[in-house]
C-alpha cells in the first residue's frame, strides 16, 4: 500500500532563512505522481507542484524548489529566503495508477512557522 | 472563475444526528472527491464521484454516503454521527478526462458534541 511520511512535524525559522521540508514515500507502482500542497490557516489546500515518477529533473519556481530522487524515494521541498507569508502547513501527497491518479494519499504535514 | 465552494463553513451537531455537506466544483471540472482531515493530520480520502456515480471509495464506513448532481455539484452525508467524525471536510474537484491536480475548497469544519 502507498504511504507518505513527513517526519518533520513542525519547523520554526526566522525570515530570510532557507528551509527544506522532507517527504519520503512508499509505492509498488512504477508510475505515480507526487504533489506538494500548502494549507494556510484558512484551510484551503493550495496546489504547489506535481511531479511524474518518470521525470526526475529538479524544479525551481521563484523561491521554491523541489528535489525528486527515486533512488531514495524522496521528494523534498526547499523554500529559499523564507517569508512570514510562507507560514502554513505543507503536505506531500502521492497518487497511483490504481486510482487513475485521481485520489491522493497525504502525509501528516509539516507546519512551517516563519517569524519576522 | 469561481473555485471550489463548500457550505456551510462551520457546523455543530450532536452525536447520533445526521449531517449534509455541500460542494460546487470549479468551473469545467466534472469529478468531485471528498476528504476528511482530523486535527493535526493529513486529509484522508473518503470517496469520489464522477458522472453521478461513486467511482472510488476509501476506508470509511457506510455511514458516509454521497451524491453527485447533473450539474456536477456534490453532497456528503454522514449518519449516526460520532465524536470521532469531528474534522475538517474538504471537497476537491478535477477533470475526469485528464490527469489533473485536485483543486480544493476551504472546507467545512464539523464539530460533533
């Protein structure tokens, strides 16, 4: 069965620090998708990125970057020069072939607190 | 372009009662999924509706049921409420025709007393 582990429950940093959120997953499928979502206090889950299991290229979007390594089953998320607005709970998630890639298995989330 | 909308925002019910939550998907989306998020946990998949039928279901008891209407909106019903049903219920929509990211609503906070 699929599983997503986010070992860091809570991370506190000071503004402008870089921070990396870890995600480790388990799946028996060879084709799957990985996601990161952000959940601010309002509750809505905001989509950040989707990565196909065949695409191991790292991706950068502004201050955000993602490091996907199949060899270690990890999909880590780095925020460079963090800002107070980055404070939220971040979830890593996995979808697999047997769900048509349309349902998500989430980790427990990492709460990021960025102080001024 | 309206995103996913859910109602009500908050709800307080008594153990044993029944509740109905509502969701309107993002424009252009035809698939609706429901997730339960307990405090301090990640969302857990309840079920998914496509073409007015339940297409997939997670590990939730039959007390949880749903419906999808011809306009793609959806309802989640929970019968015989338990204290453990207290959670944030999230609705997500997507397109059934392509592999697309889920778009989530703000959720309904259900408190069972």
